C-alpha cells in the first residue's frame, strides 16, 4: 500500500498579492486590522481568488483511538473514557459539538482504534495500539492502512463540498505519543515535551516522563522515515490524522490546526507531503509545552491564545470565527472609491 503523496502546490502568490492590494483600497488605514489582513490574504491564496469566498462548509473531523501506553498510568482518566466520549460526540454533547456549531461548522467522528464498539467504527484499524515504550504502536500494514484512511476521509470531505477542514482528536493517553513524535522530529529532550495532558498530578507526570523517555529511544531508531515513525510511536488515530492533513494540502483545502496532538500529526504530515504546512494555519496555542516546539518548527503563529488544552479540535473551532471575519472583510467591506471616502493625503 503506497504512502507516497502527489506534489503539494503552493497557495497562489498572485491571489495573496491581490488581497493585500485590496486591503490598501478598503475604507480603513492600511494595516489597521492587524493580523486579520494577513489571514484574509492567506485564504485568498488558498482559494486562488480575490476577494476570497466566505466558507460555506467548514468541517471538523475527530479521529478517535485508544493507546496502550495509557495502561502505564500516564493519564488522569481511564481508557474507557475514549469510547464514552465518542458516544458523547455522536450525541452532540461534547465541547467540540458546541464550539463547532457556534462557529458554523459541522462535526464528523471517526473511530480508528477505540478499544470498544462504537457507532462510527466503519474505519477502525484495530482496538487500541501497542505500548510505545516497549513495542511498536502498529504493524507496517496497519500504519499504511491508517494513513490511507485519513487520505480517503480528506477526499470524501472535499468531494462533499468542505472548503475548510479541522482535525480533532480523542484518545486517553494520546498526548504521550504526540510528545514522542514531536521530540523525535524537533530534537527536543523528553523533559521538554512532557505536559499535564488531562490535568495529571506530579506522580502521574513522572510516570509519563519515563514513558516518553523510553518511547523516544525507540522512536529515534526510525530515523527519517515518517511511516516508520508512525508505526513505532503513534497509533492509528495519529497516523490517519497525518494522512488527512497531508491530503487536505494536496487537495488545496485550507486547514486550521488544533493543539498538541493534531500538531504532532501535522509534523509527520509535512514529512509525508513537503509543503503541506503552507495550507495550514495554527488555530491556538496549547498550554502543552510540546506545542510551542511544533509552532516554531512549522513557522506558524496561533490565532488565539486562551490557555486551552482540551483537544477535540476545540481550539481550532474557537479560531474559525476569526478566520471567517478576515475573509468577510476582504469580501464585503467597501473600497474608498465605492464608498466615496477620501484616501489618506498623498495616496
């Protein structure tokens, strides 16, 4: 099963330049809307049109999976919470359901490796995954199948009309493999990537640090092969997210990244499909320490910084209205000529 992605095109520089020129003609001092102006120009570049079109079908896809490392006591919650939260997503009762609805987006949940039966298990690769401190998370075949599933889901969503995508995550223990991936790809030491995840206490933090240390030794043996790294240290949910994010870029569809788990998958996706990160914007800055390393590596500036650490795509959903506002300014605001307003002296 091939994991090679087609070449990723760069968002249109001509459309971006046109958007920046349009900002100079809108009824405001140039630069007075701050980063909203750059964000709107980025969307114009992704859509290859100026002014850009307001989003008609923003879509959140939550990838769910359990992780064998959770048995080592690295989380504040038991593993059965993953399956219970999947049911909560399906019922519309989770934070991401509320935040996505407020932002005008819809939510899809995909069970990739939940250690329970769920109503969204059509794409399930396996139940849970190996404990990454001492064994591979997946087999090579499972890894490739998970990447292919993520690619197929991105294609389904884009073919179904999605014009903006958000990846979300759900899985007890998933910040541990995320930290391992980030450390392996940024060269960070284990202690620099260990966060509090679900709100763990000091004893749990120490167990998590040991698990990440041991898993990172195994991860670094994967060398520069992103598929081998996913097999060794990720899980079907993270592997599918990586395929999803890479394919979104191949399909020229903008993505708002969420927090540390999705961003760990994004680091791998950039290796799978170089240039994919040009199609992404960082929705928020997570309080997880490893997230700052990803933002620096991918050269992404978060839209909001609200101290969030939930996952699910929640931080990206909160950022979506800001991005929508940036698009609508370019699309709907009057120019000086249209409004009959005088420009600055000398213009």
